[in-house]
C-alpha cells in the first residue's frame, strides 16, 4: 500500500497527454457498496487512443490520474459508439457519413479507464466481466492483474480477485483494449449484413461488475428442471458451488428460496481454500418436487410463468457472505429429427412450427433496454415465436425480455469469421491455434452458464454455415455438459453434421435475393420443407419517411432511377451491392417506376405479397405427410443500422409492407391462398380447435367487377397449426383480366369476420429456372403481369379517429380509426396504409396496430386500433395519415 500511495502522489502531479479542446476532466467514478453479495457495474469510462497517451500503464491505471481531453464512454461501449455520442464523429447511420470516419484511428489499442470507491476493505473484491472486444491487458491501482493473452474473446468470462490491491477510498481500473479483427479473433463481426463500423466494435460491450463478498464465495447457481410429460409435476434441482476463500476450515450455510413457498438450507463443511458443488434435489429436499407447476409457454401457446431462485451462503462470525438471485422457467424442449431428417421442435410435449427471424443488435453494439423491448414487442405482434441470434449474443436483459414476451431464441456462433476459420479455411477466417481452442471452450462454458436458466432459449447452434470439427465440437459439448445445458445442441444451421451431435436437421439453401412469391411453395431449394434457418427474398425497402431520414436527395434519386447503382445501405458484399435483381423484378411485374413515390409504393406491394407467401407456405406445408416444413427463419427480423434489405422492421421502428405481410400471414386464425395449386386453406395456430367457420372466396378484375364467388360453410379446423382445405380456385375463370384480385374472408359461427386476406394475382405466372439455382438465388426468367394495377381508378376513402389515453408507466394511448371505402362504383381501395403522426407529420413510433395495409371494397369499413406511448406524440395531438395504392393521401385528426 505504501507503493500505491507513492504512485498516487506521483500521478497527481504528472501531466496527462495534451488535452483536446473538447472537454475538461472526464469523470468516471462508481460508488461500490460493501454489502457481501453485491455486484455493481462500473457506470462509465474515460477512453483514449494509446497513440495519444504516452504515460506508462502504471500511471494511467493509478487513482487520481488526470483524464483531461479523454472521451466519456458508457458502461457498455465500443470506441466508436463513444466517439459518436460525444460528437467527435458524425452519425454513421446517415447517407455515407460512416466513410468519413478514419479506420486508422482504431488500428492501435485504446484505454478504457474507470474509478470506483469502497468505504472499507472488510469485504473481498472481485472484477467479474465478459464482453471485451477483442482482448485486454487489465490493471488495478497501477498493477497489472491480467494480460491480453488471458483476457481474449468477446464471450469469455473472467473473475479477478483484486482484494489485495483494493484500498478504502478511490480505486482505479484500466483496460488496454486491443483492436478487433473478426477474421483473427473469436469475437464478433458483421459479415454481409451491413457496412461494418471502422472500429470493428473494439471496446467493452458488457458490464464490468465489482463484486463484494465474504470469506465464502457462492458461484454458478442454477436450476435443472424435469417436467413430467403430463405437465402435472416437475422436479427441480438447485446447484451451486461454494468456495472457501480463507486458509482455515469453515462451515457454510447454504440456504435458498424459490418464490414465497419453497425454502431449503444445508450446512456445508469446507476445508481451507476448498471449492465444493452443492446440489439440492427432490430426493433430499422433497419440496423441490412441484405439483401442478406453473409451466412456461411460448407466446400464443400459454402463459409465460416464471419462478425466482434466491440463494445465499453465510458463515458463523461473518454472517451473509454471498448471494445470487435470478429467474427461471419450468418447461421442456425436445427437437428430434423427423422421418425426413428435419429437426422438429416440441415445447412441453406440443409440436410447433418455428416461425422466426434473425435478430441484429445495433451496429455500434449500443444497448437500449426500451428499444430492445420495443422490437421484441414487435416480434410478438408479428406472430413470430422465435428469434435466431447468429453471434452477437445479447445481454442478460434481452433474454429476460424474451422470457417475459414468450419469444423463443436460437443463439449460436457466427459463420464466416474466425469462429469457422478452422473448418472453412481462409474464406471465413484464420485457422485456430491451441490458444483459440481454449478461448472457444471458455466462451461456450460462459455462455452456457449465462443462458441455461432462460426458458426462452431452446437450443445452442455450435456452428452456422459449417459444423465444427471433432476437436472443436468436443470442446463445446464438454463445456455444455459441465454446465448442465438443458436443451438440444445443434451442430450447424446448415445441412451439416458433426461426430457427437449428429445431423443438424436444418438447412440453409437461401435464397437471400429476390424470388417471386410462388417460389416458397415449391419444395426444391428454399421452398417450404424442413427447417430453413435463414431465408428471404432479400431487399425490404423502408417507408418514404425512413428513406428520407437515412439517405441524401442524390441517393434517393439513384435508388429509383438506377438499378445498377451500388447501394451503400445494402451490404459490403459484391453479391448484394446493388438492387438490380429486385428492381428488374419490380419493373417486370408492376411496371417501371415513374418517381421515388411510385417506386416505394410498388415496393410495399411486392414486399407484402412476398413475405406473406413465405410464412403462409411454411404454415401450409407444416402438416404435409411428405417432407413437412418444421421451421423457417426470415432473414432478418431487423437491421443494426439504416438498411435496404433483410428487415421486417426498419431502424426507426417504422412498419412497411414486409411487416404487415408477416403480421397477416401469422395471425392466429388465418385464411390463405396457395400460389402453386390455387387451394384456399384455413390455418389455426390457437391451441383449441375451431368449428362453425364460413369462408368466402371472390375473384375480381382490377376495376372491381366480380368474376368468381364461392362460399363454404361448416368448416372446422384443429388447433396447434392444423390446416383445413376450403376449396381449389379454378385454373381458368371466364372474363378474368390478366391482373386480378382475390378476396378471402373468414367468419366465425356468429358471423364475425375473423380473417380477411386480399391477393393481387396474374393469369401469367412467374417462371423460375431451378437449373441455375445457387446459394443465394433461383433466377426468374419470366414475370407475372401485375401491371394492370396501374390502371385502377382512384378509390374514395374516409376515416374518423378518436384517441383514449390510458394509464400505466409510461402512459400509453390508443387511437381507434374507422376506415370506409365510400366509393359508389366497384373499385376497391388496395393496400390502404394508416400512419399515426404527430403535429409535424412525423410518424409516432413504435406503434402496434391491430391490423394495417388493408383492402376494402365500396361500402366496406374496418376499425383498426393503434397503441403507443403517449410521450412519443411530443406534446402534440395525434393525427392519422391515410394513403394507399389507389388512394389519395389525407390526414385526419384523432382527438
């Protein structure tokens, strides 16, 4: 301590690197309580490039070091995120502004420095962290406590006992973060999803916890549940390790509760420095055999019931030493391979079709709990039941939210980076060293321990495009087994296998580029059969509101006028550099765009029909006797930045045709049309069967003239995704125009409309060339003729809206909008869109609509509701903007 005191005196008088004009001293101090069992995250950092700091690490990491001119950073921050937040660099999400940020600034290590205070040193002190990208030397109070060779990998977890180095008062911790290269480091990368940030996410992206404890430490607390097939009972085993931190024998008391009704305890003798595993089982603790357990279900299948485990350890003379509290769920997951070799998931014994999408974090890995919850609420609103996380394994709070919302998750390692370098060669990343194997196994152990008690987590994918080799797989499987991993381990997201885990039961045939809606019904390539782990028709053009926020006027002009132009907001991959394939299809099917507005309107039609068809095809084929579909993951759910492709919802949470196409396809009770055989079917995703349904199928010319009309009554359909075929539309209908409309209406036994679905179709089909299929596209050689939509007459639509402000914190409001086609002729109002806007005409986001982008015939009306946070009106009165394919834009008040 005398050495530390002298060092502190030297630091107080030592000059820091030359200050920049941006700021004075950057304060980053966290007050840490002395309570045993507390875990306090460092609240902020001061960061600076090592190229600008000439002082030795011992000085930088000593208490009192002056950080004048450094940059402030949050508790979870990449370097670039901090530099954008303090105005050093422009918003990388607008236009091509990211190109203005010099990558050379991030080619050297950066310092992340923080201070924390403790009132006394009676308790032991640990640093507990993961999320270092890519590696770091760690210093506490002027002394190195870990090297970058030990603190390597974004997912490895580290606990450093710094008790001997901590003093009462102010303490300093400093991380010297090495640059990240996802081809060389087992960290995170962006592949072809978006233009990667120039810092490659270098930083500390998870909490660094300062833990306080007593003579005995409690670690690795978790539960193992065994749910009876009848769901009438469940056995719960509670496990943890206790570690004697002293040189004398101790008798520890481990005690715990589950909720308010279950309590247990045990005396555990410990030798000096001994670590022991403690397990409470139903055999020795009968209260852990639960009768009529509160079972956790995915959204749409039941309630999301959760329990809380509270476990602590105490010793005589010291009292409470350590404590662990976290939630868990009681549920079972199986995923055997069916007779066709496809993986079929069962939750609590009930089969389910995985209706998923690929999750992306923010490009700069900034965590915003409200923003994450908004997106998960959108996923549930869309009728999705699963999100796949390929790498970028989110924070604990994300999985807490998924547990609450009933959204299943499929976490796993990332393709095309160092994670698959050993099995995929230089195409992905560098081959592995002996040290890489240790990092990979430590990463698996850390993530397994972190995720195992979340009921929303239903598998871990230890490979993506490729399965691991035998050595890598054994490291993963051993780590998972040691962690009591409770759900299936899948060797790859593609049709690969591995020695221990066998065949994946998944496939990854694409496509990732535009294909027509009918493609999804054909069981070749990426069509609806088996489990397709990532697929979509590629581009998803946002709304005009979003496009104008993210692109310059010149870029907007190029967007609709020049299909061959490189689009910065697509991908760094040359495969996806332009929108040429998409734009040619848009022009070939709907006609060449005449303006930006026309281009975006046609894009919404195209995206609605295509996303709807993808989910509908997988739903229809789920009950097939031959090669049924068992899962589909739309690529992707969202983008980490402002994007033109792979997103059901855009960066700003606005909703376009892709969003509402998915929402329509995934509604609980749904009537749908099949592009391949023209059958109309009802799909019931509810648990209970339904009977007494009536389906009416009508075909219209684009002028609204009805050419076909059939009604089928007395329909019944089972639950849990069962399908009932209604009828087959004739291959030829007299007088039907080349472009025509199909209206499907489903009513219940009381005559109430429960599903409405409108298609725009052509007597001329899209033609695909399957002989030229590759990993990302099956070419289209002839297009369906939907140009007749251009000649549709304008439809007269009226709307009235009222708003009710509800309670809650934060306060929410609900706006009800009644839309009516007031036309006197036959012309329908096609794909009528409602946008809730504030007083400036800016969309109020996020918002959840009961339905949207609806199509109404003259005399028809619909009442739709929008729910949103009142504060997002920014003090103005709500208004509703109505627009559509053949509807003039108008805005009405909603007071």
